[in-house]
C-alpha cells in the first residue's frame, strides 16, 4: 500500500536543514510520492527567506529524488493534502515538545479530514537537536552552519551574515 500512496510533508523550511531533508528522503523511500508543501506565508513567523528562495533551496537539495515534488501553499494543510490526493501527512519529530504540538495539530486535521492520516517519523539521532531557528541564530552570530544545511543555504547565510574572526 505505501508504495502508491502520496504523502505531503508541510513546513516553512526557513531554512531547510539536513534534518528536514532526512525526513523527506526517508519518506520518499516509504511512499510513492512525497509532496513537500512549502507554506508561503506562515501565520506565526516572519520568514528570513522569501518563498522563491526557500523553494529554490528545496528543489536543489531534492533534485535527485524523482518521487519528490515541491509545491507552495496558503491554505489548510488538509486542503493542500486533498488537492494532491494525499492520504498521509508526514511530520518529523525531534523531542517531546514537538510531539505535544504535532499531536494537537494531527487531532485537528483528523477532525477536518478523517481520511488523511498523520504519520510521525522520528528524527535521526544526529539531527534530533537541529532546528531552523537554531540555524538562523548560529548564522546571525557568524557561526558556521555548513554541516546543518544544504550547501546553497550555507552560502546564502554566509553572504547575509559574514563569519566573524575570533
């Protein structure tokens, strides 16, 4: 069944991290198609990168995966999933705090669209600490994020926040 199921993996991806990519790639191994849903205008966040930049970062990082598509959206996650005929919402979890928030969202989504199942995938141990906000903070203070994000993101952050000398 999973081989012909479409899953969506929604997020702001501001910026996309190697942890995001790990979840998406692992999802691509489990599902027939993964639609990476890029939230264009997040409700509670002010993105560092434009939707065009975030989309370009994702497309470049995922170019080798034939069953992964990147698409923008500004609607309820379940409406986006229905538009793509997805039966699964794929979400990565790092810690208990992620679970509490994601469990509440999954319950609301289940109420709105009971035919769509939320599937949680645990972050790989080496990415369990990683967050976009942490990457933004490290970069803003001139720290290296090369091991935390795709090369194109690391280059762009280094342009925005030149490394500081010690």
